[in-house]
C-alpha cells in the first residue's frame, strides 16, 4: 500500500498548562489515529519537520514517536 502524506490537514488541540510536551504530542497523535483522522498507512512528517512546525525540540518529537511505536500505534519501515 502506498503511503499518503496527510499530516498538513491535521489539527492538534493546544497543550494544557503544565502538560509535558512529549505527552501532549503523543496524546494528540494517538487520538488522531484512534479517531481515524490519521489514516492507516499515512506518512508522518520527519521528527525534524514536526519539531519545527510546532516549535518543539526534536527530542520531544522522538520521545512521542517512540511511545507511539512501543504502544503499537505507528511503525517505522
């Protein structure tokens, strides 16, 4: 199945005060996957691009992606 890049259309809720940034990103992406806003096989942006887009450190994005992967929501190929 070909991967389709659809992340540009995805809207993430603002981070709650005091919420860890990696946990916010993880929760938002997880919700998008569960709700079907991120389709199976959709290609996520690179960690660098996502970090730049949301003003996060790359390490924050990597932590969120690692948790999503360990929980079985995404896979890297």
